[in-house]
C-alpha cells in the first residue's frame, strides 16, 4: 500500500540515514521492521561502525550514478534502465524503506540519498521512524498535523521547508532502545480508541 514514510538514524549529533519509503509506512509495515531490527537483529557495535562508513550522496554523485544507467542531462531515465539501477543500488530506491537498516549493518551500503526534508511535508509524509542512537530512543512520528512545530520538536529546524496547511511530522510516542515493546504492543499503540 502506498503509505509514504521516512526512516532516519541519528548518531554522533547528526543524521546518518534519511531513507524515503513509498510503501507500507504504517506501524505494522515499516514500523515493525524498524522495531524488529532494533529489538532482535541489531548488533549495535557493528551497526554503529557501519554507519560511520556511510555518507549522503552529493548532487554530483547522484547524477553520476544515474548517468551510469543512461539518464539524459535532464535526469530522465527509461523504465528498463531504472529497473537496472534499482538492482545495482537498492539503497537508493524508494522500495527499500526500513530494509536499509539491515543492509547497512551487513556492510552493503556506503552512499545514501538524503531525504530528511521529507519530514517537513506533513501532508505526504504519513509516518516517520527515528532511531536516535545518541539518546537511545526509537521515536514514531505522524503527518496530517496543522499545529505548528515548536522549537522543542525534532524537525522544527525544517520549518522553512514546510508548505501548504500541514506542518512537519509530529512525535506520537517513543521507547527506550533498551526497553522495546513486542510487535503486537507496538501496533496496538496506534490503534484508534474511538
């Protein structure tokens, strides 16, 4: 299902991952993938070491990668070549979403696209999941909020990137990485009590 989302990892005072996802952004989708990674699969020392080796691509690097697969000067690329690009660079593709966490830990990623500004798009960014390794928190954010962010909010620094009537994503809840819920408890947190 087309539920757009953002997966972010914050370490050493900066964002190391800001992965846009096109699909399955709801808690039982990419939220549960993030949770399961943190609770059951993450080797924290290894993950941190691999994160130190990753960097966000510059515009020139992105253009160069796409040119390898036949993109013209305007950036247009055929569907066939785009499929080849996705296979060669899954870390750059919208379908990867939360699976990026495992790819990084396994040492399969060195360069990422920086989609952090998507958190400012409160209409289209329906869910955002932040792994804050500095504060050892797993945070969940949602879009569709009209109240402005305050200086205390994580994504307040993106306020100049907001547009339309919706503010950036708002924090819903968070957990200590050392005391994470089960997947069932996690999903129940977001079920409306109407």
